């Protein structure tokens, strides 16, 4: 097959060994499992099977193919061969261009500093510049990254070998048949339910800094299924990924800042009446990094079904609504209101006891100052006899703080908690005690609720007796085996970061 690029033909006829630049020209090229279908091979790196090619469907665009990057083998690196030579003049090595998809700008600049052009490379580059009259590409890294952001990798055609699990362990699983029922999920239809009738909407809107689309709704006998998808720049997502061990506060901060964690809630008006919300499901898609395989199959299948670009991160949400009057009507109008659930915003830390019993805390967004007046601070102990059957000794001691907050905040707007986690339970040979579990607070009985998992209780809530209606509030520290003289607390504010939006879908 003739390659329609004069620059490449001239390059090929030069009969000069450019192996020092990471591209060799051979008489015969071996195709690998991941070599795109009908690809025209331009050269080889001479290591790990890496090669460079064009694909007929994409004209003169140049691709790098790395068989060792299972599941993430092919990436565009230049719009045409002339641009490829200009990129080489800028970075001196094809290996840089092949790896660019996995690097950030700091890694790219570090390569240029650590691996300057050798004398042999400089001579080869001078020959190219003289022969073709080309100038180095300005901002080569941005050029390649933009090309890769704009290109839909799912459009690359492969041979059957690519999908053979024996040849490609990371071969993507083929999508199951697309079936939508009211009680099913994206690809697990309820076998007892009737298939929903798809109604194309393709309603696009912008909310919370994200581009959204409602591509379809499904009219089922039981009710209406609404699919809502949001497209997110994966670079913005990775900015909020925490490396290494994370504290609860780190997790809260990531949850609030990461655009994939929007925590949306939907409501629908069907033909002018409120649909009865009866559950939903959701998932996210993140383009896999090198070596991560093909990502979450269910999410990928949804995106591929609608032809959405898998190079972006996506929020995928499905909500089910029963028909307002119980019987399936003709669908004349649909209005969807999207609300963000409150997210946790970490605020001020403070320690008790505190001089003067007054602490000022600040809202992390508004900067507003709230004053905590500590009315009482005491050591308490919970009765854990009802937990002894688990064969573990649980921590029982905690610090109880009674306080007032001004200006007044509703309990649902904030919480005050211990910065440290509860002590983990420890093995103990114990016998079951008789009698109810009860604790005394100011001479009055109050219920103790334990929240925890496999690693033991994490919080204790002490219920105050009815009739106490003053502004006096209560917070309890984490559980300890021994009382501590000092507790470091933190306040967490619960806020919606985005206003509600109502979309006329139909």
C-alpha cells in the first residue's frame, strides 16, 4: 500500500541509519497482536516490539505501538510525518514520543535534562533539518498531549488477535447484549421484567463545571429509567488523587474536591407530575493508566454503547421512577432536577481542655467565624458487656464535650469529631455478663450506639433524654482503653457546593 506522504518517501529514500533516533527501517516488519488492522509500518524502535505506523482510517496520522503495554498499546504521536520529524528535532528520541502518553510535563522536562542529544543524534538531526528545511516543534509535549486528548482510542481497528485472551491477557471483554429493564442494572437485566422502550433525548447541559448528557430514557411497564452521564477531564481528577496513606480528613477533602465525586441526586416530573423515585445506581469511568488494563468493563460498555470518548473520565448515573399514577402513560414531557448531596468540608482543629473554654472555628469556604463555648468536659465509660460474645475486648473510655455554638447551626450542617481513630479491639478471654447495657450521664440513662466494622467501633453517639431543648450540644471523642488528658477535635462542615438545576429533557 502506498503511503500518501511525500515527506516520508523522501525520508525513506535517504538510506541513512536513524537508529540512534529510535526509528529503524527494515525490509520486513513483523505484526504483533496489537498492530492495528491494515496498518502501514513506518519503522521500528528495535526493542520490545515497539513500532510506528499509519492506519488507513486516519490518513497520515502517525501512531506508536508498544506490545508490552498490555491493554494500552497504541497511541497517536503526530498528525503527519512532517510533524513527526519536527517533534524529533525538539526531543531527539522517538522513545520520548512513544512514552509521552504516560508522562506529565515534569517527567518530560526531566528526560530532556537527563538525556541530552548525543553527538550521533545531533548529526542525524542536523541531516534531517538540512534535507527538509524544518524547524523544531514548539512545545512538543503540549502538541502530543493535545493530539492524544482529542483522539478516541476506541476507534482504532484491531485484528482478531487483539481480542484473543491467549495472545493478549488484557484483551477487553466483549460487551453483553444491551438490555434495560426497570429492576436491572446497566448490563444485568431483570429476567422477569419487560424490556424498556428507549426514547432518544440527547439532552446536553452544563452543571457543576461538568458537561452532562441524558442520551436516552427507557419507558418500562413499571416506570421510567433515566441515564445521566457527565464528562470530566481526567487530568483534573488525578490532581485530587492522594498518594500514600490517607487520613479521614484527606479522604473528605478528596471527596469534596474530585469532580468525579459530585454526589448527585435526581428527581423527575413525568407529564407534569412527580415520578416516584425508587432507587438507582451509578459508577465512574477513569481512563486506565499504563499497566492498569482496560478499566471497569461495565462503565466502558456503557460509553461504547453510546459512542462516548473513553479518553475522558465519566460519571454514569441511572435512576428509576415509578409512573405517577401507577400505570404506564404516553410520555409527553420529562423534567429532571439535579441536586448535589452535601459534602464534608474539613475545618478548624482545636484541643481540649482550652483556656477560657472558648474556641473560634472557621468555615473553610465562607471564612465565617463560629464560636464554641465549652460548658462541660468529662471522662465517660461505656458498658460493652453486650459485645463480649465477639471474643474481643473493646475500648470503653471516651471524653464527652458539651458546648454551645454561635451563630447557631443546624445539626445537619456540621459535626465535631476526634482527629484520632478509636483504639482497635484486642483479643480477650471473657465471659458474658448479665443485665442490660447502660451508661449513666448526669444521673440519667442514655442509649449507646456503636458504629464500626471489622476493625472495631469508630464512633460513639450518646442520646440525650427527651425534653432537653436548649442550644447545648454534645460531642464524643473516639473510644480508648485508657482516658486521655487531651483531645484534638476538628469541625467538619456539610455543604452543597452547587445550586440545583432543572432540565427540560422532553
